[in-house]
């Protein structure tokens, strides 16, 4: 089974298991964390560095929690 986890906040295996069920055991998981802007101004001027760093952090923490 393959599972796509699209999240803006870190999640753990229990959360994934609760959403998918016990079939999640041993599944191949792809974690995607979008770079979301908190400010419309930052979005319009293209200042995405902070949002990208937050997205990377969320993805890394989620992968660590799933291992």
C-alpha cells in the first residue's frame, strides 16, 4: 500500500493509522508539506523563504515521527 500524507503540521504514525486503519502497517509513505504563507503581502512579493523553511521542518519532523 502507498500513502500520501499532505500536511501543514507534523503528524505521527498514530494519526496516520487513525485515518487509514491498520492497513497502514508497512505502507510506503510520501510526505508532502506545502509552503504556506501567513501574510498576503509576503505571498504577493514572493517572500517565501520562511514558508519554505517551515514546510521543510514539518516534513522532516513528520518523517522522523513515522519511522
